[in-house]
C-alpha cells in the first residue's frame, strides 16, 4: 500500500522526493503536492525544508540579525509599525493621555525576486548508498543561496534583487562622513544612532576594516575593540565580507539595529532534477529557486560611516 497522501509533510512525499532526486522519473510524477507550476520545480519535504533553513542561517549573517517574514500568500504590500507612545503618570481623576494608532503604520511595497542555482553531481555519487547525498545537497544549496543572499542584502540595487542595506536611497542613513576611520569617528557613529535603536545594535564590517579597527585606541591608550568578546563600546561586531573595503566614497562600517532589515520570503526553496541534460557526462543537475525580497524598513535604525574622496 502506498503511504503517499499528497502532502509535503508526509513520509510518502519525502520518499518519492528523494527517489526523484536520484533520477527516478517514475517518482517525480508523484510529487504533484509540492509542484510549483510557474517553475516546474518541487517543494522540499517539510523536514528537509527545516534542515535547509537551519543551514541557511549558518551561511547568511543577515538571517541571524534581520527579521524574516514568510509571505507565501497575500499581496505585495507589508505594514511596518512604529509609535512614540508612552504611558503617563496621572493624578486621581486626571486626564489619561490617548494616542491614535492608525498613523503608526507605514506601507511598503514588496517584490518577488528570483534567485536561481544549478548544482551538478556525478550520478555515481548520487546513487552510492554510502554517500550522504541528501545532507550534501541541502548543505551545498544553503551555501550557494546563503552567499548570494548576503551579497544582495548588503549591496542589492532593488532591481531584480532585494534592496541592500547600503543602498544610498533606501538603505542606512549616513551617520558620519569622514576622511579616515578614527576612534572619534566610531564614537560619533555610535551616538548618531538614536538610543531607541542602540539597545540591540551591532557593528558590521569586513575583515579588512576590522583589522584596522582592532588597532584603534582612545586618548588613554586603551583599544577601542575589546578582544575578549569582540565588541566595540559593548556592542557586538559582525563580520560580513560583502561589506566594502575602507576606500574612497565607500561605507565600510554600519551600526544599528539590524532587525529593522526585513527579509520577506515569497516562496520556499524548490528544486527539480535535470536528469537528461547532463546524462552524457554521467551527471544529474539540480535546478533550484528562491523567491524573496528584502529592505530596510526604518532607515534611521542603522547608520553608516562614509569615507570622503581620498579617505581611508
């Protein structure tokens, strides 16, 4: 008796999915429950999708800092909320302050940008029972998609890709413009971020910039960077090598609350084996897609240090 119940969380779907990934065409026709009609690819089994998401978090620095929203259904708009309301002390019988909540919401347009990848594997490895094919493929896809995502989350133009956090029009606001990265500039950048956003703020830079900051000292000769816990002014330093080098006109350091950078997943990862395309090479290829968008929904929450011409 076939235990397939037409659901991606079912053990039958998982069995047929991996049979199909190994090149069994008969198994592929049984995957209608997870088929994406626009791409002809198939959703990962639920357990595999969870494993992929875990691996993706390891590969993409931003996913551990940003807010990830699953918007698989719905329109192309999201609402971001903010308010300055606070409770107030009142005397007995005194007037209680009332706030209007309707104006707290800002509407943002959401795209659905396609990120694609093809991975080719030797058929002998795929069919070798001693080779952990499933784990390898999930790990490889997470690496490929994670690196591409992070590059876009930093440098994306918003055209056929997400809007990066360094986008001049919609990304982090400039907190400091300077000719050189110095201790005073870093402190000024810190205080350019409102205290509301400093509570959970982190620093972000690449290795080259980090090496420079590790040498900076204050007026008393103390290092600005605390090496015991990799913090600056008690806030964690996060390394992303997709951040620019400290060159003229670039913004090599940002500081702020990265949770205001939203990653909006429009569809989960889907995949399809391409058995015939590379058969002459004794290989099976795997075509996979993600659909997502991302943007900084509160620009003042993250500030950038920008170097002027000739700066470093």
